[in-house]
């Protein structure tokens, strides 16, 4: 995504959105004993995005 975006090429997010939906549906499912709260799910998503796009560097991550 980053390479295509930086070079002005077309970017399709449908595959990424589908993966996020699958993960969210799995962890937020009503039939699971342990599931994420909406607040917790958002925190995980924001943190993961920060790691992937470089806003959360190695020095800031917990060991």
C-alpha cells in the first residue's frame, strides 16, 4: 500500500478491509467467551496501524 500510494498508483483497500472485518467479527463475536470490547478493539487497531506505518517506532514498543 505505502509504495503504491507514494508513487501515485491506484490503491484498493478491499482486501485489507475484508481482513479487518474477519478479525473484528471473530474477536467481537457474541458466542465467544472472551471477546474484545469496542474500546479495546479500537485501541488494538490504532496501535497496529501506528506500528505498520512507522508512527510507533521500535523504541516506543513494550518489550
